[in-house]
């Protein structure tokens, strides 16, 4: 890897990497370069945005921020209004003020000189960043002065850095389609060259994920790298994912997680003369952002208080950061040393000397030998698993897990199932500390659905296209075996749908109430119509953990015995893991090994499904919220250890669409269910949504062929061809 870090790659090599290198390997290469430059340091700013107007004469097709003159929400910020905004920000301990907006004749050169002078007066010591090259070029032309004079005058008023926006894509074939009236690529580059000559540092953006092709991305980066060789004035390259909301370009989806990771990684690898690669937090889900910091990104942007442009484009707002402290905690949670700086990467008063922060220490490489054995097809034991879980970089785990996945599930298909979740009741006597769904029988929000209601809801689901129904609920003391038999037989007799229902915990509870054996209970449920079991209730198959998180719930041995009984009477099941309760890696490996051992005996597990614990609105203290890196590492470990379980399902319900898509590159072969209803996880406040079109898009963009499957993994439809059911 060290030889690779020193070697400059060509345009052709960069294009080949972007198009063909496995995602985990591309991430690893970019991360190695990032760590060679910055060690464990990751940078961020505490910034406030001031957008002078959303009126604009340029009217780019790709922009959702600009408004036509006379629009109800159009505005122009007067200097008095700007003063009021700056007064509010005076006690926020900002590092940056970011000034950028539309271009109109009313906001002329004098306006911006006055605005920057006012900002310098009111926010001394804060870096005044902003004014894209497009704005600077337009304002200079409007004033009838050269760009150099415009920059000199702005610099004299406190202007400290150009943000880098307006670059979009340099290639003329794309630029003329998305920004017909915007300055040409060479004009954009010339503005930055002039700024560099004047000692003004700048950043450079690249807007991707609209109508460009891979070749256009490399061409764009090539122009940036060439100019950086000449001037050295760029601080960071900033890949910006296009926000597909309300645009005239006909683009339906924002770039997926896999695409964002790949573009960020190639930006780091190719732009070897740029000090930093920045991805902006206000453009993405936090779990994806964390993965990007291990894919070549060393800067996550800033708080961007009162940010409006990305918001207008549909960038997610639910996971924004609102303080520098929150951003620092986020980086620590991802294994980084947070460095608060400004966009010129100057040391902030009171912050530690960034050069004094050590890089990540080297660790033993014994994990490499173990992964070589896995790659060769060898089964590993718990001791080996502990070593690679503890020590191997997660990208290396992903690379090897992808090999294992292709060995277990040959071909290019990645599957999904059209299903519906129905809950019989939210009443439960188990009182699991980690559950936000259950309630007490006497509470006003308690409910029980009748068998007739269940059947009608299943009918509706089948009419919508569901091929699988998953019925689960709380452990209600009044719901006996005959209730479940009526539900199952009613569905069996009236709806053509696969009944994949009732967790081991529910079945054990019912069997105890009826004073019958587990196997007899299972057989009666099967006779009533049950066709397979979900693997719920496993959580972590370690009794020390189970006693802490759900003291009334069944122990691990009982869960395993029930699954073995189910397999013995011909009921296939899945196996699950909910992780993130504070359990150790060793306890997670114990869980994997118990599932693998049972699968060796019965062969009855069709798939393994891990997802992270969502602690909000539960009674369980969570020592550390699990992030996207934790998830991808665990998915890879599951594929490596569970060599006898054919399928591994990604968990978009808890991890989000983007990180779950990345799981398809880390060992998962199935995207799970296109849920039409989900109440248990959503009760914790996690509320991701997908539909079939999005799932198909995500699978395709990750390089796989999407296919709809049955519960038993028979194909219903391969997108692009028809398959007999």
C-alpha cells in the first residue's frame, strides 16, 4: 500500500478504479492515503451561512434555491438585515461565516464590500468565506472591473477564502446542459488562479450524480489537479452529491451511498496534490458520513447554521449538527481525533496544536494471515474470528466478505422481497428494556387485532403486491394458541401469500400457557398455515447480555432449541442479531458460532439478518450508539463466519438505504423487505423509508442485478427479464 500512496495515477487508471475496483478495496486505498497525510485527525468547522438573496439572473437548471422575481418566498437581505443576523451569531464562537447566494444587479460591488466590512467588524477573528467564482466573475463584470481588482477590493474588506462552489462539472457537454448561462470552466479556474496569486486560499467542488458520466468526473478532477500543480492554492476538493429535488434535469435520485463513497475515494486517490477531501455534513445521513471518513475524507464540513441552498435541494435536515461539540463527539465515536479549524485550515485559538496529535499506531498484522485463509475457503474458529474482528481494518473485512458472498451466492443478483409487517398487539408482559413498542394492558394506547382484522389487512397487502406476511406482536396473556391458529388458517384459506410469522419468543410463551411442548405448538401452528419463522428474539445469544437487557425473555439455549425443533418438522427460519447493547465482540462471536453450529446440524436457516439497537425512547442505557462502520464491520464478520448460511440480509430499516446498500459490498446479498408497514423500530424514532423503485435503483447503482424473490429465495422477477414463479 505504501508504494501505491507514492504513485500518481493517470486519468485512465482513475477511470478504471472508479468503474471496476471493488468498493471495499477502493475505500481501503483512499483511507490509507488519508491516514498517511493526516493520521487520525479529522477536521470540521463551526460555520454560519448568510445567503444574501435567492433571486438570480443565472437560473441554473440544477438549482432549487433560486426563485423567480415576485415569488412569495423570494428575498433580498439588506445590510440592516445582515447586521441583525450577525448580531445573533456574535456569541456562537464561529470559525467561519459563509456568504453565498444569487446574483442580481441590486447587490453590486459596493453591497459586497459593505457586507464583508460589516462582517469583519461584527465577527472579528472569524474566517469570511464565500462568493463562488461564478459570483465573483459576475460582480466584477457588472461593476466593469477585472476579476483581480474585484478580489483585491473584497480582500481589503476582510474576504478570506473562496468556497469553491459553481464548479459543477467542467466538461462543456455537461456544463452547457445544466448551467447554460453560467461561466465556462476555464473562467472558473481563472478566478481561482487569480485568487491563489493574491494569496487567497480556495476550495474546489465537483457536483456529481446528475447527468454526467464517469469520464466527466475524471476530466473534472484532472483540471483541478493540473491547476493545483501550477498554483498550489486549493485547500480541499469537495465532491457534492446532487440533491434530486425539484430540478429540471429529470434526475430522480440523489447519488447512493455506494456512489458517494466511490467518488470520494477516487477524489482522494487522484487528487494527490490536494491537502484535504471534504464532504459536507448537510448533504447526507450521519451513518453514511461516518463511512466516508474511512473512505478518504478527512474533513466533514461544518455546522452550516441557517444553511438554505442544500436544504432547498432536498438535503436531509433531520440529522444536521447544531454545535461544534456535537460534531466533535460524532468524530470521536468514529475513531477520529476531532480538529476544529476554519476553511483555510488555520489553528483556532484555544484548540490543541493539530501537528501534535499523533497518527494511529500500527497494530499486529496477524489478521492478514487469517483473512488469507478465509479467502482460500477455510473455515475459521472463534479465536481467529476474535483477532480479525479486533484488528482487521473494516475495509479488508469487507473485501474478503465480498469474496465469500460471491462464493456462497454465485452470479450478479441481489434480491429483495415484497412483504408486509403486521403486529397483533402492542401489549407485552416481558418488559424488555430495549423495546419502545410495547405497552401495558391497561394503557389507553393498548390494542389487540382480531383474527378477522388480521386477515383483512393481509388481503389488502396481497392486493398491493406483497408475497410475504410477517405477523408478530407482544406477549399478551389473553392471546392463546387458538387465536394464532385462527389468524393463520384465516390467511391460508383466503389469501395467496407466504406466512412467515411468529418469533420464537412468542411461540415459547404460547406453548407455556397451553402447557404443551414447543414441538407440539409448532406443529399445530404449521397445520394452521405457518410456513416459516422469522428469527426475532435472538438479540445477542449470550445469557449475561440477555439477563441485562431482557431479564424475562427466553434464554439463548431455549431460542436455539426452538429453532432446532422448527427445522425438524420442516419449518425453515431466519436467524437475527440485534447488537449495540454494550456487548463485547467476543459475545457477538459467540452468537455467530451458536447459529453456525445449529446450521451445521439442521441446515434450516435460510438467512442471517443483523441490525443495530436503536436506543431512543427505550429504558436501556446505551454506552455508545452504533454507527455505519460498526454495521459494515459486523455484516462482513457475519458473512465470513457463517459460511453455511446462504443468505445475508441488509438492514435498511435501522441503518438507512445508503449504508444498507454498502452492505451489499460487504457480504450481504439481499436487501430485505420492501416493508409496507413497520411499527417496532419506528417506535424508537428511526423512520427510514424505501419503495420498490428505490430498492431496484440502489441495487443497480451498487453494480448488482436486482431481483424480486420469494421468502424461500426462489426468483419471481429479475429486472430486465421475466422469471417463472
